[in-house]
């Protein structure tokens, strides 16, 4: 899921090099003029991405477990002849 969003963003920046250059210049200016605040923002964004990744990973695990549980219930009913 995250990979798809990342790929879409990369495709957008490849198709629009002027926008990509503008974003790069803006980020470079922020790092030059306010490095401490920009570093804090980058760390915060990485933290949010890590939390989002863990939540989606955990949600995927739960859905897989529930699906397997449902399959086992049906298999047990078939074995019992119900």
C-alpha cells in the first residue's frame, strides 16, 4: 500500500521536473535557514510514517488471522458432516 503511494509520488515528480526542482530548492532553503526546526520536522515525519507502517502491518496481520479462523471453522464443520 505504502509502496503504491511512493511510486505515484515518484512518477508525479518525474513527469513534472519543474515542480520537483521547486520542492528541492524549498527543502534546501529550509535546511539552510532553519536547520534545527527542519530536522525536527523530518524526524517527526519519519516517526509518523513508521507508526503508519506498523498500524497497517498490524491490521494486515489481524485480517489474515480472521480469514484463517473462518476457513478453519468451515473445514471443521465439513469434517463433522454438518
